[in-house]
């Protein structure tokens, strides 16, 4: 039976995430620092296991069988479940985390309330700020993608308010050699967007029709071949970091 969860069908389109979406160690360090001294951690929307700490007791929850199957042998098996109905008692965990997943939940407010309910300490959410997506040059090539993403991502202020009055929001700089293959990871490597395997591991492209995707790829390829992209954005090829839409929210 196919599991339906959120707005993207990972059962059909979730292949390749474990390869293309590897945790970047610098982003991981920020997440793990935000977890504080927690010994027990709940990871909701755990996917293939990115950013789970290896030095703590982790319980993972993931509704997609395809994504659960991509978890490495070193990771704990993930429970089949959703953020909106967590099968745990109040205050069961020292900390909880949700990495690039809240936009997939059918009821974001309920899911965040559940995270807060089962967590004694910090709740750490890694997500993107829809209002900052056009910081990346790709917005000029794929406006349909940016528009689709903005509709999907919950407002940062909404997430922070749901996690508590003392929640803190931080921008996360993206390193030039980021190994986690979300769109902004390739700010300095535009050729990567010509690779369908790269796009297939970015759920945003699932909300852009084939004609628009073809136009984007064709225009980018032409601009790379002519040197137009480098004339406009070539400085990014050596820029060590890019501060775009990636955010950590800790409540």
C-alpha cells in the first residue's frame, strides 16, 4: 500500500536521496550544537537519516517506506509514523529535530505541537525561508520553482511561535562544497542543475511542469556555454559561503 504524506510522493519519486542528499558536516555541526546536551533525540520526518547524531540515542519516525529503505545500516530503523500523530508520551525525549521536512506535513501546526508535546528540551527545525528563496540566481531561470516553493514552506515566524516564546532563528551559511544536494548547495556549481539525478533529489522540481523544467535547463545550458552565466554570477564560483534561505529554528 502506498503511503500518502504531505504534498510530494516519496514512494514514487524518493529514489536517490541517500546518494544526492548526504548530510553536510558543517550544517550537521550546527544542528547537533542546537540539540545541546540531550541524550535522547526524536527525529521526525527522518527520511534516509541525514543529520541524525551518531553519539546519542535516536528514535526516528518516517512515513515513506522508500525513504526508510534508504537508511544506512548504521542508522536505527525508522518507525512508520507522521508528525501529526506521534505515538509517544508527553516529555518522552530530551530533544527533537525535524530537518527539511515541515513543508511536507499535512498539518504543520499540529505536527509542531506534537514535537513540543513529546520533548522536554530543545526542538530543532531545519527549513527554508520562502521569502528568501530569490537570493539564489536560480530564481531568474526557474521562477515557477520559486513560486511553488514559496507556497510550500511555512512562514518562519509561524514555526518559531509554535515552538515557544523564546525560540531563536538563525541563518545557516552554505559552504561552497556542500554535499547535501538541495538547490542552494549548488550556488557555485550551476552545471549540476543540468543533471536530472540532481534535480530528482530535490522535491521542488516535482511541482514544476515538464515544459518549464525543459526551458530552465535549456536556457541555463545555453548561458553556461556562451559564458553569460559566468559574466553575471561567476564570482560565486570562488565565494566560500552563500547565505540564502536555509534556517535553523530552536525552541
